[in-house]
C-alpha cells in the first residue's frame, strides 16, 4: 500500500480535497491523499469530515500517524468520532470509495496562527527548545535555560513581528545540506524527519529559519492578537512560555 499524499505539506491553506478511502483500520481511516494534518512536531491533528457521494458524512475527531516499524511504514490515520461503527462497517465492503475530505477550518486556522507564533518566539528567545505543544486553544514552548523570561517583553516582541508583516514560506533541502548547517536545528526534542532524503525548511523572512513539517500562516500579520499568557518554571533548566489569543476568536 502506497503512502498517503500529504497535500498540506505544500499548501496549508487547502481546506478540502477529493480523495479515495482505501482502508478502514481499527485505529483509523486511510485515504490516498489528504488535507488533514496528523499530530506531530508538537502540532495537534486536524478534525473535520469525510463527505460521501450520497450526502452522508464521516465525522473525523483527530488525525495522527501510526508508529510504524521496519516492515510497516507509519500510516496517516483519520480517527473517526465514536458512534459511527455501523456506517464504517457498511463502507468497508465498498472500498475504495471516492469522497471529499474537509477539515475543520477554524480549528486549523488556530493551529496555524499559534504555530507561526511559536517561530516568532524562537526568534525572540535565544535558547534551545526542548518541548512544544500547539492546540486550537493555546500553544506552549519549553526553552532550555535557567534565565528568567519577561512576559510583557515577549508579548511586545510578538506584536512587533506581527505588525512588521514578514512573509512565511517553506522550501525543501537535502539531508546533506541540513547536515552541513546544524545550527538550523533549534529544537532538542523534535529532530527533523530523516530518511526521505529531504527536509522541509520553514522561513519567516528575516526572522526565523528552521526545519519544520507543520502548517503555518502565509504572513506574520495573519498571526493576529497572540500574547504570552503565562511563563512557568518547569524545572531548574526549563522555562515554559504559554501563548493565547488576546481576544476570543
Ligand atoms: Zn513550524
């Protein structure tokens, strides 16, 4: 079985695509292509629905990648919401099945705004990152440092970079190019995915450059009113910065 084509890697603004449901596994549904981002790199997975030609829909609660092993590469799994067992059992007899895959746009938009804001934080805080979590309600980034961080100064720094409207774009480089530039890797806990021979590099023009496979807005102006809501001392060498929306979305 070939891998799912990951349309969100090239275009994070896609909300919907035509696809085929090719497999129904106990852990989730496999499509031949998708706009659903699977949980990874700290970013939460997408929710949404799979629209069938007859008007019915499968509600998708989450998206994630299976762990995989040498014999079985990781699978991109659309996790159905509970209570749809009868529908899924019926569809299992009709595979492959053409459908439209549509993500929850508001949830993804929040992920993209927060995710891009974490790149701005990386540019403002000169310490390595050793943990990251991005959801629709908040984002948090753990910095490896014993130094205190200033909540108001970081909020002001984010606001400045948002107001400056920097372009955000990605490009692909080879593993060899990354090996030649180890300073590009900001995170201690999330190593860029290896093995495919290429690495996705995310650039916030003039601000931040690092390997990242997540989804981002196209310009820092789209991050909007994101502020630092809390700074916690998680351990002697860890400062956690929590981001939130200044005004409810
Ligand atoms: Zn990113």
